[in-house]
């Protein structure tokens, strides 16, 4: 049922259809929305047609490479989000039971350090009966733990366009950093890097090899804190997300440009309600709409 007409002749909106609408908008994709909502893609398409028929207006622009909003859809979106929030607050207040369980969540150290503390803290306060277990590791190790059932959810770094690996959350521009930009003039170039497999290491080596620049590993550490200490000690040049480059380090612009890293959210098969709640919170908090695919 897509709506109920009351005695005043007005139609009551279907919360389920609105939730699917918001999910399609946030993922820019019927396929990704279906994955998040636990539906098939045809079911998502049918729900959107029903909502558009109910409201008597087109809501989604399906003509481009990714799903966008019509004028009517853009007007509906903030109202739909407010209605969903109110609905969820009412359910949480009147429900006999607060959601409970455990979510085993993984992320690379740099992402966990910069982006997650506030999100996880807010989630823990909103869902006090859901226990959080957080693992920091390389993407390859996180994916292995997901496949072995040791994690329920993880943020991972992936190659651009790797749509088969999770839902893209944002693109991460990478920059070269050093204690002093002049260190980039050294030959061979001293590199501060993580061991393989690490996507920042891969980006650095690819860029230097393509440009024919000789290099040596002056400091190798799996720890972000260790790499930062080596950078501040002037031991070489490293790669960091642009958003993480600290003010006391110089961004080196004379070295070849680096390809972006994509950050994606991956859920284990069969992950339960608590993991889906956290996935929604992470996705909505971290999504950077201009970079979405």
C-alpha cells in the first residue's frame, strides 16, 4: 500500500516509500539503494513509481549517469527526512525494546582517527544497548575479516570505480607532505610509507615510477602515528589525505599528482539490524555528495 486516504480526502504518505526515496537520493543509485534496504532493484523502482503516482509529480531524474532529483524531488527531500526522523523518534520512544546487540566495525587507522570518533560516540549515545567493537587495520585485512565473519561492517579504501566492493561514501584526494618541501629535491627521493598492501603506498609508487623519479624507503611503518613522527622529523616525504595534512607539515606540489582514493562501506552477508543502523549513520554522516558516484 502506498498511501491511505482519510475521511478528509487527503492521502497519508507511506513511510516505507519515503525511506526508500531518501535512500535512492543518498546513494544516487537504485542498485545501491536496494542493497541498503534489503530489496531487489525492481522493487525499489516500483516503490518510487508508486510514490510519484501518489504525489502526482516526478521526483527522480533518471536520465543521467546517476539518479538525481527533479525540482519536486528536491522540495520533498528535506520534508521526507524530517518525517522519517520523527517517525523513528516515536518508534524509539514508544517501542517496548531498544535495539540491542553487537556491531563489529572495522576501518583503516587514518579514517578511524579523523572521521569516526564523533559518529561512533553519537551512535553509542543513541543506541546504548548496542555494543561497538572497532578494529583498525589495512583494507585487505578488513576484507578478509569480513569474509570470515569476524566483522559486520567496514569502511575500506578501494580503487576508483570499484562498484563491486561496497557502497562509495566519498573520494579522498591525496597529497605529498613533508617537514620541509625541499626534501623533495633529494635523489633518490626518501619515502615514508606503510608496508604493502596499502593504497597510499601504491599511489605513491605508481606516481613516481610513471614520472621516472628514483626513490628509496627511508621509513616504513604500519602505524599512522609512526609515519607522522617520521615526517615531522624530516626523514622524507609521505602521502596523506588532503583533509588530514596537518598545518605544521608542508604540502609538496613539485611531485607528480596522485590518484584519489575511494572510501566505501562494506557490509558482511547476513549482517543484522544493529549493523544496518550503524551503516546508515556512517553513510549519512560521511557522505560527500559532490564526490558521489
